[in-house]
C-alpha cells in the first residue's frame, strides 16, 4: 500500500485521519519534504512506486503519524539501494513498482512493523484500505497536504475494474 505525492493541483482529497500509529508499515520517502510513500515489507525492505526513485539516496521515515511533528516514535534510515522493476517505463508508468533496501534494519516495534501481506486476491466487493499523507480537503495549505496518514476505503472488485487493468500494471 503506497501513495505517491501528487502535484500541487492534483491532490488526493477525502478519506479520514487514521487512528494514531495504526499504520505501522506506512513509510515516508523524504528529501526535505515527503515526496512519496511506501510500505515496509520487512525490517530491511520497502515497496514503493518506481516513479518515486530519486537521483540519490533518501531518508526513509518509519513510525511517523504526523510528519510535521516529532512524536518520539520515528526512525529515520537512509536508503541503500533501489531496485526498479526491469520493465518499468517512465513514459507509460508500466511496471511502476520498486523495492528499496534500507541501509540498516529497522527496529520493529508497535510503531514500526511490516505489512501483513495477503495470501490471496481480494474478492469482488471487498472493502480495502489505502494509506498515505494526502489531504482531507482541497487546500494549498502545506500542513493540510501532508499532515497525517489518511485512509480511503473503496474497492469495487476485479470484475468491475478488469477492463482497466493490463498485464504490465502493478
């Protein structure tokens, strides 16, 4: 589960603020500001979008809830390596998936924990959650744009979306 930071006029709006520290697998990719999100897969690996790969290593922020405040739960770990899908195409965004190796293992605790991965695909109509630092309302206020993780809960089902999905999409 990850959400890329969007351009200023192209925000994710809606959802709700999740309960504090209820998304221990959500990470922020940070270069002076939160520019993308990712999902902690293990103590050393993060899943994100390939279009989020920066030119150099980034700070991966774990244990965050409010990215504008120090809450004492955070771990800041530099990235060591990026592995984009070999078929990633920046023009079409095909195969837009990447792994990030952390420079050292994260300390797992109640604030930092890998995502529980599903063992099978969700059934049609299953309600799913996505998280990231979006915005509850349309605003140019920076604190509104990236203050705390939000959830949007919608998943119409694979039958409804099947005509939109291509083999090279992730």
